[in-house]
């Protein structure tokens, strides 16, 4: 039912597939529990399919503000040591992460 | 002193009948007495509080008057307070120290508040009982076997238990109003954008709003007045002037049209609760309000709409917790595995469920069917309120469908817990301001448990909201002269 490239066929949530999209490791027990619980949630939200929304514009947020900009000028911010202080791993002035790119053969 | 309202404490400190340090000492003694049974706080900020109290006393001695001079404050632990551990109730931030202070909190400090601790919450503010906190259990001061409500459970419990006069809280779908009702305090969600969210750990950015918790409407209004107003650090902050509310309180409701919502009939809530809300509405009429019926025809779609939009935004916001810049990291063979293991270990079950639902609703093939459809339903709900407010000045309805329930009562079906938000979600989706004010008690066994009346105003009409709530509160005084049962003997 699940694959790396496409959602489950025929609707419904495939928790294992979605967890991969969300970068969330699940134990088999968690996957089974969430599958059952989220099927219930989706059954509830399916109520929306009864609603006629043809011709209705979507609302992203309710405040009448668009393109809020500020002057492009220097102002003080957290210094580097403060910004790095909460990092689980750092190297010099950088956040350190495990290797991302594979080495060329 | 700790029984006094924030307004009275500030007057005493400004008038030098009491010092901020004396108030703090009395407050910390109360926290020590009741905190073992209540558990409102995840961490104490006693050193910071003492430094701040000294600064307030110096300022007052130098002739300054501060609107909240020396008032003890609890800060919901999803708000940054520089130098304090700020956890959002999550393992993933269990040891994270905030490097700056949220604008709303900073304004309260500048106004003279003294922060006594960081208050517990459902993890990342996701929940309606505070049971989803990964880091602590908070009990309802009116009955210790019951939840305080959520997500702002620690904030309301602290204020109800006299562990602070005021508390900051945040509301995404009801997280201020439902717990305020459960703990018999006043909780107010301002218009979306009124209070800066800079330094609030984001849950659902198109809905999140910070508001006040207090024991009186006057205190909540005074606290709102300090927090509200434009902040260039939050691009969604409203650049419009804020009318003062604490100086616009009223003693009656003459000339106010109050709308009762047809779809929010309370008969289904049981005879006792139904009768309680009928008495509340009659009291509004007795205070001079003209009571009319209004409709919110799309309210029944509120939960379904909210439980797509909020998780969708949450799944996006919480992508930042990946073990790189802050918080927990669990090592893996490569960076992908590190992300997945870190998030598996750092997030609790409700947060994981919402990330999964949100990721699903935003994923290719489902985006239009779920997320965009929910955004369109949101448009209809906002229009409902516009139409209702063409016929009334305020809406009155329940803040929650029951009083506080016992721990574990909602089992493991998330929808049972989500239903607690039925009366609060439509206002969040529409962005309108709303508050909960105590409106009586219901009996359950040996316990008497407070209930909340929700009042709702059109966008930007916070002053009208506080004015009406004050009139109702002063005429009923349900919790003004009465402290929670669990405090007897320890006070």
C-alpha cells in the first residue's frame, strides 16, 4: 500500500507513508495506534465534504494585511554566540550536522 | 496581599503602602504552600523575580507610576523570557534557554509585573486538558482529581490558586477560554493580530493569539491594555490604534444587543448546565441588554475546519524542531535518520498525531480536498459572524460544553478531546475577540465546579467585550468572594 513516492491509493491516511514525509520515526505499535486514531479524526473532518464551497474564496488568515515590509536597514539582533547557544552540536561559528552529501567514489 | 487583585496590588505598590519585594515574598510563600498539590509551574523564576521586584521598587521610589507595579505574573511556557528554560511543555525543548523575551512578556515587565514562574501547558499548546504536557501534571484547584483545562492549564491554575495575580496565555482554538472556564477565572482572546506573537512558540500561525488570565475582568482588561498594540517584530501584528479598555468598564448593559446563537442551544448539555446558561442570559437581560437570536449556520463545521487548518500549520511550524538549531538531538547514521529519531523521541503522541494529520492534509493529492476546502469553510464562518454582528453588539454562549472533567476521562480517542473546543473554535477561525467569565457552578458528587460564559465581540471591539463582562461579573460575583476548595486549610 505504501511507497516512497506516492500516497496510498483510494484515499484514507497511510500513517507510515505520511510519517516518512514528516521525518518522524514511528514504532509499529505507534503506527497501528495512530492509524486507528487518525482514521477517526478523518472520519470526523469528512463532514466538510457535505459543505458546498463552490465559488467561495479560501481564507488564509483574517487580518487585512499584505506584504508587510520594513526599511532595509541594519538593526541589532542576537549575536552569534547567543544564536548558537541552544544548538545540540556546533563547530566554530556553525551548527554541526551529520554528513548530508555522499562522498564521490 | 496575594488575595488582592492586580489593580489593587499595583495601587498599593505605586502608593508605597507595600513594596514589590514584600508582595513577591508573600507570593512565593503561597506558591510554596499550594504548588505541591496544584503543579501549575514547570519552573520557578525566583531570582529573576527578585531582581525585577527591586527594579520596580527603585522605579516607584524615583517617582514613577507603573500600571502593573509589583504584580506577580505567571508566564505560559510557550513564551520566551530571556534566560529562562522555555519548554512549550515538550521533551524536545526540555532544556532550551530562551535567548530573548517575547514582546507581550516584555511589555508586562516594563509595566512592573514580577514573573514568578513558567506555567505548564499541553505540549506546544495542543490540547484541552493540560494532560498532553510531557513535563508535568497540573491539577484543578476546585477539585484536584480534575484537569485544569488546556492548553493554558498552568496559567489558569496558577491564577485560581493565588500563585499569581495574572498569567499570560495563548489561544489557538480555545486554549485561553476553556481552561479559564474550568478554573473559574477570566480569560480573554483578543482579535487576531492585536497582541504581538513575537517570542511565542508557534503552533498555528493564522490562529495563535496571546491574551490575559486574571481573577477579575478589570485586571484582565488592565493586562490586555499593556500587552496590546502594534509590534514591528510580528508581521501579523495590527498597525491600528488600541483603545484602552480598563478605563471603559461599565456597570450595566443598557443599549447593548446580545445575540444568542441558535446553533448553540444548551438543551443537549443536560438540565443543570442548560438552566445555568439560561440564568446567565436572563442576567444579561436584567442588566439592560436587549437579547436577540442570531445564527452561525456554519458553526457545525468548525471542528472539522479547525482540525485541518491548525494541524496543517502546526506540521509546517514544527518542522524547525529537527535537532539542528535548538533542543534535543538523537544521533542517527545520516542526517535524515537524525531528524526522524530526534522528532520521534522529542514529540509526544498528540503532537505526532497533529503533525501526521497536517502533513497528510497538505500532501500532494489531498491539498485541495482537505486544506483548501477547510480554508473556504473558514471564509463562510467569518461571514457568519459578520452577519450575526449586523444584528447584535455581542454574542453570548457557553465557553465549554461541561465543567472540568477527571484525569483520563477522554480516553484515547482524540476526537473526544477535540469536541471540548466546539464553542471556542468558530471565534478563532473568524479572528474575533472573545472571553470567558465565571457564570456559576455545577455540582458533581461532592464538588462544585465553575462554568464560564463566553462573550464574543466583532473584530477590534475588545473594549465593548470587557465592559459587558465587567457589568455581568459585578452583578453576579460568582468567584470574586470565593476561593477554590482545595486552598482551604493551606491559605
